[in-house]
């Protein structure tokens, strides 16, 4: 029986499965819609769709470095318990390795991982482990030297915070220290020039209003704002921050002393920006018992 695009769409709407999985299910069952849904369920793919509405805000960030390229990938799960699962960790490590060859997040989801796309691998794992999971984001850096650091490590190269630092030079040890610094301080940008202009303008507006409340002349207020903005840049830009390993100097100075020029960094933290739905344990059990 010829499998039409309309049939594939109908099955996707009913099951939530991916397009290729829906097409394969219909092919395997000669176009029988109910049998195709059962086929997807046996493969764990329809089950994955049912769980896709749940908030996945736990999980792991994994890093991988090869040559002059480093990638960081965040893969979310619903609970920290699953993040500690060896099966989940093996999958996350595999995704990070695949990410080294992917141009962006979309390419990563479509990339081959053992004969299946990353998206398919995750969907099947949802079916076997029983929680919603998502490959939320990836980021990469390139440089003459690339250092990585993982904070709160759950396994090798994966934990709650993953950092990558790219630099010109060859001092990998200091680059690693800078990565550790970034994990602790979470800078907004590499330098003042890289800061979001809207963020800078908002901060300047707040500081201006604060200064005006002092009742001082405009000329004095202007100087106050310049000083306070410089202080702000020292707090939020990596190169101007006080180096946690030696607070007497800035990160930029520490790098320069080591013959490094920091050219970029990435910091991913699990669940960053995800609004979690808080539920008490009794309510969670009651919901589970109710199906």
C-alpha cells in the first residue's frame, strides 16, 4: 500500500512520533493506522510523545574537546535521579562526541549516532527510561588551545555546569584555570565590546536614576555614572573580572602573563532559564496513580 504524506501526518498527530518513525511504522503495518500506533508503542516512540509535555529541567551538561574545537551540550531529564543513571550518562557522552561534527543544534539532532539520528536515540531512551528528555542546546568554541572544566561532575566530562575556553597561545593549564573562574563567576561576556547594548543601556539608566536621587549637580552625576559603569564592567566582563586564583590581578592580566589571549568562552548550566513547576510529593504520587 502506498504511504501518503497525509497518512504520515495523521499518525504523527495521533502519536507525536517523528516523521521518519511514523512513515516506517505505516510501512511496516501496510498502512494500518491502529497497528502503526501499536508498532510505535512497542518501540517506545509513542510513549515518548506522551511524556513530551513534562518539564525537563534536570540533566547534565557534557563537554568534548578535539584538536582546536570544543563543544558543550545540555541534555535534560525530568529528575536528577535519571541524570545519575549510567544509561543516561552513556547517551549524553555519545551525543557530546557527535556534537563535535555538528554545525549547530538542528544539525546535532539530525546527526548520525550508531545508525540512528540523535533525535531518534533520545526518543527511544525516553521510552526505556520513562522520563521526558531533550537535547536542549549546544555551543562550541575554536582556538589554538581549548580548555574545558565541569563543575559538580557526575561522570567524566559531564556535570551541572560545563565551561569551554578558547585562546591563542599554548598554556593549557592557565586556560583551564580561567574555565574554573568562569564556572564560579558566570560573566555576561568576554569584554565590554561583547556586552548586549540593551543590557548596558538598562544598567546605565538604573545608575543614572540612582545618582539623580543624590541631588548633586549634573556634572558630578555624569562623573558618578562613568565610575559606576566602569565598576559594572569589572563585575560582568570576563577580562576585567578579578581572577579568582589571584584577586590582585584581572583575568585578562593573568592570561597575558601566561602568554594567552582569551578569544571566547562558553558556559552552560543545567536548567538555566527553565521555569520549573513545583509539585509536592503527595500531589505527584496522586497524579501518577490517576494515570
